[in-house]
C-alpha cells in the first residue's frame, strides 16, 4: 500500500499543477479537502463495506495531500524576504505528518486496540473540514505574486491582447475589453504605490533584488512558456536528480528494517533502529525548519544544490557500513536531509521557472519521479532474488547514479550562474554613465 500511495501522491502532482495554474489555489485546496474526506470515510467504514476499502482509502488520502500542499507554495510570496523559511515550514509540516500514524500506533497499543481505526479516521475528518472552511473564508483565490512579478506583468502592454479576442466579431467590444485590461494593469501599479508609498515600493523591490542576486539564477526562465522551460537543461537535470533522489528516499523508508537485519545480522537490533527511525522522521522534519529557511534565504542556489549532493553522498556511504553507529548516523542525517531536499526542489522551481508556470512544471517533475518510483518493486525483487537479500549492490548502484546526476546538475548550474553574473556586469558597464575627468588648467 505504501508504494501505491507514494506513487499516487507523486503522479497526481501534474494534474494538481494544471488545476492550480488554471483555477487557482482555492479550487485546488477544496478538491484536496474532498479527497481527504473520502479517504477518511473509506478507511473509517472499511469493515462495513462489501469490498476492500483500505487501498482506495489510502490512495484518496495520498491524492488529497498534494492538492492542499502544492497549492500552498505560493504563500511564500506573501513575505518574499522569508520565502525560504515559509517553504521550509510548509515542507516540514508535510514531512512530519507521518507522526499522526506514529502517535496512533502508540495509542492503539496502549489501549489494547480500544481506540480503533474507525475512531481515528472519524476524528481525522476535522482536517478536511477545517481546510474547506479556510479555503472558502480566508485563503486567496489566486496565487500570490512577488512585487517584481506583479509590476513586470503590469508594465507589459502585451497582456492587453488575449487570444480569446479573435472569437469576438464586434470590434468595438474587443476595443472595450482591451481598454479595461489596460486600466486594470495601470491600476495595479497605482494601488501598489499608494499602499507601500514610493519609498516603500523601492525598498521592497531592493529587498527582492538583493535576494534574487543571492540566488544567482533567479528569473533565468521567467516569462517563457511551460513547453520552452520543459525542453531546457534546467528542467531535464533537476528532473533526473529528483527521480533518483526520490527513488532512494522512498526505497530506504520502505526497506530500512530488512536492510539492517541483513547488515547488522541481528533482527532485534534492526527493530530498534527501525523504531528510532519512525520517531526521528517526523521530528527531523520539524527541527530542520529554521535551518532550511536560513539556508534558502541567505545562500545561492548552487550552494544549496552542492549541499544536497554532498549530503546525499554521505547518506549513501553510511548506508553501506554494517555498523550500529553508522545506522544511527545515517538516520540522523537522512531525516534532516529529506525535508531540505523537498524544499530545495520547490525553491529551485520557483526561482528558475517562476510561479506563472509553477504548477505545470513542478507538477511534471514530481509526476515523472512518481512514475519511476515503481522501480522500487524491481529494486526490492533484485535485492531478494539476485543478491540473496544483500542490499549493498542496489545501494551502491543508487549512490553512483545519484552522484553522477548530482554533479552534472551542479556543474551546469554553476556554469550558467557564472555566465549570468558576467552578462549582468557587462550590462551594468554599458548602462553606466560616462564620467568626465576634470582637466587641470595652467594658471599664469
């Protein structure tokens, strides 16, 4: 069920992104709340239903999560200076959600089964009801945009002309629509200026520019169509990196106990390692939030990607060592790396591709990664049949592939960031006013 639900969560990211881009975050959140409610009801009344409701119930929960989660990324634009911290909070909350089932297992054991799954999922209905109420009453219907994106779109007169204008035969009506769009576009600038004041607008823009300069790659593909972005190496390399890393992460989560049973040659010790992992996974998601925010808000994208590659390689090496200390060290680094990785990928997509096409592009990245996560079953079969339960060969294979793909991504982004920096310096030099040096005159 875990593999099925994990794949469903990732694959549905593409339709989630399409709904998000076309209908906005409110519709996406409402759809997610409905799916969560259906999943909870199926699991709550599975014993009374004439079919096995566990798998569809689990899948509906898996589908509801991304509709709510991905649509919330745009909230990072509410406070652009702290967008990394906001993304980290969202990802950390999503990542630590597994704690619900950990707590339930503890309560179920303590009460000797008196607190049944039906009671849990009937209580859990509070969550989709709360999400639905918040989406209708508080959350925005359209995605937040940064001040820079807002003003850039407002200054672009091409937005006055829309493809749908060709369907209208009355030219006077077309002119009226275009005039209305122009007034709305100019009104955006007026509203922003009146709200922030000229100095406030300038300061806010300077804050955004400072942060964008820190990133080194911000806006490199902003304004391009989703298809143009998908064809670029920026998309291809981050997708390959995401596919490999997500496969490694989910494979480790699903097989941690049998892996350490073989490596440590002690089933009780492997069980202890697994128990520590169950607790550390949600705790790590919470503890890592402030550090992830600091990293994303104050360092360059190339630094973040390099950190991901180095950390993933360290995890891979520790996963090959048949020692107890290595197992616990691996768990500690893994539970901190996992939320950093997920947040960094969404941060990369926002900075490189922009929020105008974020839903489709980010959704496609996660969708492709989800489809290839079916390879977990093949890797598990390979471990048990070809290698007689020895996880080492598969782990070595994943480590090498991840390192090669990660280095390719880091090198490409590093070269491009250097090229962008050089082009910006050349533009500044061309735009700089020519300074006339004073000439000393001879006095009699």
